[in-house]
């Protein structure tokens, strides 16, 4: 079924791949609801121009000419605007629990992951975006260069792998974080792995991390394989 009125503004790298973890969760959310969309690829430095300064970050979703940002607002909007499609959040409690999952993942994992992949993102960005990315990200880490910020990054991988233990425990009980079927917790988490897989020059996960490997394979296969992309880099050590 086509829904030509939806446009998703995405952040892309030099190879054209969509990189943002927040965009990826909306890609999955749209697929979950069976909604097609037109993709509008933007580089880092295109974003302010594309929205006349109204939005500084993507995802931005356009529906019937109305634009909105913030991935959580977009996800909630999709359930309101398309109530006849499969719900992303079956109840307010599910919405609240998925937000809790996102808060946990963001506070425990997103910054350490940035610490490992900050320079890889720079190197994978479009050449015309690299100076902007470096300047803004080095400001964010108090003027430390991306090279210094990521130095010795391999030594930080064991702690990150350990921090993923709650996911493995849940996935030993159920095929998806959401239980028998994927829910927004899966999309939030898959989004982060897509971010890493877009840029990683060092694999995040150990070769024998079978539980996460199996879940990722299931996640990539969802909705006819929307997550499959030959440009993805290895997430697992050989
Ligand atoms: N809270 C926002 C975060 C979105 C966000 O951080 N987007 C990043 C990409 S991961 C972005 O657009 N960055 C552009 C820039 O830094 O100029 C959401 O959930 O949508």
C-alpha cells in the first residue's frame, strides 16, 4: 500500500547510507505500521538549509505538508494519525516502558558508543560535512580532538559488551525485546546498532555473542528486510 504523502528526512554518509539511530527507529516504526515514505537524504550541513532553520536535527517527518521532528513525538504521532495500522504502542504503559528502555540505553550505552565510533563517523561522513562534524563534536567533548577522544578505544569494548547484558537476558527468554513480536524497544536498539554498523572500523561485539547475533539477524529481516544493506560494516569480531 502506498502513502505518497509521507517524507522522511534522513542523515546520510558519503556512501549514501542512512546513519542516524533516531532516523532508523522511525524507519522501523514506519515499516511496523506498513507505511511507505519518500526518503529525503541530507548531509550534516544540508540540515539547517533544508528547514530554513526550523529544525536542526533529523529525523523530520512530513505528512500532508506538515513537518515534525523529535523521534518520540513522531512515533506517537504515527499511532494517532494512522490508528487503523498496527499500533507501535498498544497501551500508554507500553509507551512508558519503551521510553524507560530508551532512557536506559541512552544513558548507559550511547555515550560510550560515541567514544568508540566518533572518529569513524567523521571519516564516513560526506567530505563537505567533515569539518562541521569535527567542530561540533569536539566542542561537545570539551575541545578534545576526535583522535584523542577515541584513542585506546578497544580497551573500552569489554565494558560496553558487559553493559548489554540485560538485552541478552531478555533475548534468552523471548525472540524480541518486546516479547514474541518486536516493539519500539527493539527499534530503538536496532537503530543504535545500525548507527554503529554504518561506520564501524572496529567490530562492537564478540564473535561468540550468539544471542545478540540471532536477534540482530531477526531484526534485519523484519518487514521484508528493511534493515538489510550491503553497506553495513561488521558488528561482530571474526
Ligand atoms: N532527540 C532527537 C535526536 C536527533 C538527533 O540527535 N539527530 C542527529 C543525528 S543522530 C542530527 O540530526 N544531527 C545533525 C547535526 O548534528 O547537525 C530525536 O530523538 O529525534
